[in-house]
C-alpha cells in the first residue's frame, strides 16, 4: 500500500507569503521510533560493556590471586632457606672456635700436613650477583634469589666440611706433654749415654718416677703395642693427616692395638725398659715419616712435676 503523503502550509499574514512542505507518514514514524529507541539501545550497549569489563576484571583478579599465591609460596621457600642458612652459620661459628694455643701449634705443622686438611674453595659467584641488576620481572628476581641461596647453602656445606676437617686436624695435632716430670734430653745431637760417642737423639726424654701415667698427646688410633729394640716397651699412635707419635721405655701398657684414644687419655706408664739409663719416657713426633721436634708443638714451656 502506498504511503500517505501530507502537505503542511505555513502562511505569513503580514506578507501573505505561504510555504508548503510535503511529508510521508512512514519515514516520519520510522524516525520517531528510532529516536525513541535510541536511549534504550545506548543503555543496552552500556550494560554489555559493563558486563564485559566485569568479566575482564574477574579474570585479571584471578590471575593476580594466582600470582600472589606463587609469590607467597616463593617467599615462604626463601624464608625457609634463609633460616636454614642462619642456623648453618651459627653452627659453623660454634664449631670454628679453637683454643689459641692449639691454633698456634697447628700453624707450626708442616705445610704438607695442613694441606691434607684443606677442603674446597668458598669463592662467591660474582657473575650471578651481577645478574641481579639485569632482572626484568619479580619471577626472575625470585628465581635468581633462590639460585643464589642454594649456591650459598652449597658453599656453606663446603665451609662446614672444612671446619670439620680443621677440627679433626686440631684433635690430631700432638700438643700436650705426654708425661709429667723433668725434661732430661732434647731432640738433636748429643753424647751417647752409654758410649759417649756423638749420637742423634730422635725425640724428647722426660724423666719421672716409676709408674707415672703417660698421656696420648692427640686423638688417634693405637697402631703398635709391644717391645721394640732400644725403645723397650713401645706404643705408637696414628693420628691421621700423616701424623704419628711414639712413646718408649714404658713400664706397661693401658691400651691395645686398634683402640681409639683421645688427647689426654692414659696409654701407659713411665718405665725403664730397652736402651735406657733410668726411669723416663722417650717421646717422638713424625709427620709423613719425618721427625719433628716435639718442643715446637707443645703448648707449655716445660713438663710439670707430679
């Protein structure tokens, strides 16, 4: 059906001019309907955008929650590692203290003996530390910190093993007098007490009363117990790190081969056996089979009378 058309006439009474406008009814209603529906369409669009923005925010919120959870977990792990490192440092500090006199005695040991007690290197990884300045995200930072902490933990383990080996060397260093009495002969050349000829004395002679105790001068294992030529009744202790001590002219023995002894344990008693001119202890120290002067290692100036 054809659209109806209407003519609108506008007349100016003063001039008598008339103007006519012809309109179609269908376009008019369509335009009016569009204008009426425009606010509704705008509202629907705004609601859809708000819904879309809300969904995006929920997704972002969930992603942030997951990221925060990861960071909390990483922070907890790092805190645990830091606590572990602090405990390790305190433990190493507690085990690293040495008696000053014993430390001085260890300094006098041959270099080859001290080298045997040395462990691995404890240099820090400077390259990893410099890499911290080039990190681009929190994940990178946490990852690098975790790597550095693990590296420090590994190095602390090395330091701990070195401390243990140093403490083992300290325990194995002959540092106390093996008997109480009087120093009757030192190490070096002397006149042979039997023949008067020039003789090399391989250790110390400590004179004392018959039956006085003889002490292990360091921790070790009893390697020999028995009579041996001019030494008479002899005890030999192996201390590790190439260190060995010998105790001669004994009256008797208080230990058996293979026994473990600590510094200060009684291993025998002063006697007059073997090539001896009186009751005394003959004492020797060897490092890798070579004689050391025991006086260099003793922490007191002279033995004390009982």
